[in-house]
């Protein structure tokens, strides 16, 4: 059971001895660095255009830094172990200073922005978000630099159900799969390689059902196991404590709704209106998360989740007050990892092949020996 507890929070493999075993020894990139950049922007343009079309979104600007007192920064999990970069702006000889944070994701800002941009029900926004997450372990698919399509869609109370959630997820998958087909038409060598394509359809499974299937495995191993059977899955109901006494994963208490009661197709009581799309990466032979998303909290579920996690003090922030006072729309939203998605579509072994950031020398040397061309 200790393995299950250790598996709940904190991404990444854990150490570089393990990573050395994960990175492939027989890797040969299907695209050179110049071709890779062309393919990255072909996929990026396709996804932005078609995601906006599928979900009725518009592209909007997004902050890189936010006021520390706004409460809109994403703390990624509920235990506060992955905090943002924070700095003091002395402005006006420190007479009118600002304490600022680099965003970790635009999760909360987007919901506030629905009001700012006067989004009506069925309208939404998409951002080309850049962030810094300083507490990640830097491996093949986790970086201190994060790029996401952070999107948010205004919705109604009667849409707060699993059918609506699954419908949105299916439309997102259509866009991701379409981007793969589009890029392969431009770069046929991606199709001719030894690695299989993404499947046409997603498999949906509740976290409780996944636990029932693999009761003795910790979370990441459960995900790995299901991906051996179904190479693209949407695991939903993430955050509520499951039958083994642990949530599938630690989820922050103030954006996704993981406490609301739902009912399975066969009539069993469950919880949660959120989830993750994961795919099998045939290059690294590992689980690979593309997006985390969910229907957002209401005033009631926000208060309940903060109470359960001992974080009721968050209610003092403007973001949380806006939810309590019904000043911002009900919504569904998520973050689609850009480099993660490019890595999957272009069949890459490492994030550093599709994005430029900092990596420790131990990882750079490891990649050199394994013929993985990391950008600098």
C-alpha cells in the first residue's frame, strides 16, 4: 500500500537510473530537426483551428504572470508540493509593489476570462499558454517549461453530467487524431515507420472500474496495464477516494469537480466529472498523458472539496469568491499538452525534440548516447 500512497502526487519517473532504462536504445528519429519544426507547426495550426471549430472557441491572449493575491494560479495538486515561481516587483520605489507568480497553468484564469470576454453559454476560449513548473523531475516527458492549449467553455447546469463530458472528450480526440492524419500527409515517413498510429477511438473507463480491474496495482501501473489493452483511454472520476482508500490521483480542490455524485451505466454510484486522456507511447513503451480536463466546480462542490482537503482558507481569494457568488459562468475546460501531443503525433522519444528548455547535463549526455537529438 505504500507504493499506492507514493504514486498519488508528483509526476516523472523518479531518478536518472530508471530513466536510462526507459529511453530507447534503438531510436532513430523519423524526422530530422528541420522537418520536426515544420511538422510541429503544421500540427499546432491544425489543432488550434479545429479545436476552436469543434468546441466553438476563440483564441485569446493569456498571462505569463499573475498577481499572487488573485488566487488564479494553478497549484496542480492539493498538497501544495509543487509551488509556483514567485517574485516581487518593486514598482514605484516599492511604494506600489506587486507580488507576482509565473503561471503553472491557466486553469483558473480561464474561467474568470469567460466573464471578461463576455462568453455566452456554448461559447469559449482557447489559449496558447506558456508556464513554468519548477518542482517537476525532468525526464523524457516532464519539463520545467510547459506549453498547453488551455481552453474553457461556458455551459449550463443541466450539462453537468458524464454524457456531456464524454461528448466533449470525443470531439477533442477527433481533433488530435485529425492532426496526426494531417501531418502524416505532409510527412509520409511518419506513416511508414515501425511505430503504430493513434487508434481511431478512445476507450472510456471510470477510475473505480480501473481499480476493480487491477486492485493490487498503484495508479501508474494501472494506467500502464489498461493501455496494453486499449492504447488510448479517458480515465474519469479522478480525485474522489476510491474503494482502496486512495484517490486515483491527487487533484486540486478548486477547479475540476471530483466530488459530484454520478451513476455508472449499470447503475452504480460513483463520483467525479473530470478525467485524463492517456495514450500508449510505442517509442518509450510507456503511458503518456496528453490532456487533463473536467467540468468545473460550482459554489457547492467548491466548498465541499475545500472542506475535504482542509483548504477553506482559499475562499478569501477573488477567484473563489467569484464562484461562491455566481459571478462567473459554469464551465468545462482543460489543458492539452502541446509538446506532449507533438511528441505522440511525431513519434518522438523526448520532449526536448519538439521544444526548447533547460535540461540537466546528465540527461543531455544520456540522450546523446541514445541518438535522441535534444534542442538547445
